[in-house]
C-alpha cells in the first residue's frame, strides 16, 4: 500500500477558481483503493461554502514556528471524508479568512509560505506518512523545498518523494527574497540562482521544480513547449536541465459529472446514437433562457473560459464583427479582466439577437451551453491542458481550437479526404487564421451536415475519462518509490 498526499490551493467541490480544482477534485478518486491511500490537503478558506464547512471535523491543532516571526502560529487541522477520500483542511483565520482564495500576491505568497510548512508539520501529528507528496502549482512549491531543508533530519519523512505538477507556468509566486527569508526561515543557499532565485527575487514554483524528485505537466505538448523560450516564462532553461525527470500526463474529466446521457442540468438527454434529434432541443431551451431568437438553423458558438490574456480573447475581439453574421449566435460564460468582460458586454449591446454575454460563472448555465452549442471556441495563446474542449467533445460540441499544448493533443483537425478528425484547428496566434477555421466549420455545418454529424459523432466517441492518465500517475508513483 502506498500513501499519497495531494497538496493544492483549490479542490472541487469545496473551492474552485479554475481547472486546477477540477483535477485535484477528480484524480484522487481514480486510484485503486487496495494499492493507494490518496488523501488531499487544502487551506480551510472561510469562503468554502457553509454546507461543506459545517461538516468538517476538528482533528487537532498545534502552534508552529514560522521563519523569523516572533510568535508561534496556530495550525488547526480539520478533516472531512467525501466520496471515499479523506480531505484535510489547514485552519488559520488570519491567513484564510478572506472572501476569495487569492488576493494580492504579497499576501498570497506569505500565506502559502505558511500553508506549505503547516502541511509537513501536520503529517507526523496525524501520523500519515506519505510515500509521495504530490504538489500542484506555485502555491505548493515550497513543500519540496522545506522537505529537503528544514525537515531533512526528521526521520518521519525518510523515503518520502515529491512530485511537482505544473498546471500553469505563467504563475510562479514571485516576491522579494528578504521577505521569503523572513517568512520561511529557509537557509541562504536556497535563494541562490541555481535554486529559488529568479531575477533577484524569490520564486516558489522554481523552488518546487528544483527540489522536487519529479516534475509533471498536464499534457505532452506543453511539456515540450515549456522547454522553449516562447512558452517557458523565463524557466525554460531550468526545465530543459530537469527534463530527465519531466513528463506530460494529459488531464481527464469526470465522466460521471459530464455525461449528456444523464446530466440533470441540461434540457434534453442524448447519446452518440440520438444526438441528431435530441441535442438541438438543448439549443432551443438555452435560446429561450437567454432571450435569443429560437431557431434551430443558427450556428451557436460558445466560449466558457476565464476571460484572461491566456485565453486568446484578443483574437476574438479583432474579428468579432465577422464572426457574428446573421446565421450565428455567440454565447460566452465567464469572468476575468475588465477589458474582456466589457468587450463582450459591448457586443451583446450591439448585437442583441446574436450575442449573449454571461459575465458570471454558473455551473448550471455552463452545462446547458455545452449541450446546446454547435461549436466551442478556444483560441488560447497557450493552454497547458484545457478541460473545456474535453467536455465539449463529450457533449458533441465541436471544438475550434488553436494548436497549442493540450488543445493540440486532444483535438484532431477535421480532414475532409479521410473523413477523420474531431474539431477545427489553426496554428498561429493570428485572428485571420482563427476566423478561417471558424468559417470552415460554418461551411461544413451549413453545406455538408452529414459530414458535420460525423465530426460530432467521432468526438462523442473519444475517451477522455481519467482512467488512462490515472494509470500513468500510478506508474510514476511506483517508479519513484521502488
Ligand atoms: C490550468 C491550465 C489549464 C489546465 C488546468 C488543469 O487552469 O490553464 O490548461 O487544464 O490548469 O490542469
């Protein structure tokens, strides 16, 4: 039996701002219970909904020293068992009391300096000795660093191996070195250029990559891309150096949550065998709900995304007037940067009968859009994996994506001659190229519906459930602890 601890800053269903939470929520359940005891630890944010928080059970608490802080800091441990997995929550109201999980970077860095140390300090107390500590993204980058320094003489961790999984290299947790020294108490050599130093600052993700036994990222293509300057975010050199201990393992999605055959949130259920008659009922339902003209004949394009620079919204802006022709409806769901939110509000105002801007996040509406749309647009600048295209494929909604990262690995371009492929793709970060892909999709949709239906059908038949990828993580866990 191997013990595995997932450490992360978010986890569905407790707290979610992005795909990270979906992965941390789904993956631990996928391992064989006779081989692996997988547990999860995240902060006990005050903004976790009360319906969950009220069920957390107090386990224990203690006081921990932290860097050069004069006083010892309270660490509360709560536990909740949910769908067969033990979740731990680190409690400290000073750090986790806000109304959002993240705020300004200065405070976020400090609170994860605390969290990462508290995670290690907790383990002997609850007597869970992990064979593998599996860390996710910059917020947990100090776990491998603390383990190999401040905790290295603690026999409890003898044999414990660490994995650092990169879900997004863009965010690294960078702040002033003196502050890191103050809040972590880590020895000076840790802040050298070959360790945590990055352009004179401290960098938590860099620390995680250097000190972890193994590094993974969430698709094969992204694992290759981040070794090049364009995608490397300043760490490509380090990642090339570490590539003997790096691989990409593509994410899956939870096939119980995302299943058009049983999804209780959508207007009408459908399968690969009856989507032709039934999927369109979802379009009608959503058109009515959104106040768009109810018309089966419109080509409905969806965007479900954080509205940030990463997601390629600039390209959409460049050619929006040409995307939303009279035969097209465009529905966006998401929040993010003001300029992108306002852009879609503007187009909704200008094209009331074609554009619906849902500038909020609603899980329910997202499910309805996955079921209703004909195509889903993801023109990302970079995309470590992307989950939206995987969910779209499952719902028979044809992805239109840029060939980058996980998008490239999971969507095969439509090929007319072979009648193969599951979506429409374009290569360069260029608005005209994106528009050409969208127009090609429209042409097939309006003039060769049988072929379009073939694309839909092939997409629905793909398997992006977690099984295969969980198997690769299991192999890695064995390999590292042999
Ligand atoms: C981040 C990435 C996204 C990935 C997700 C889960 O949100 O931007 O591409 O799917 O993490 O790994």
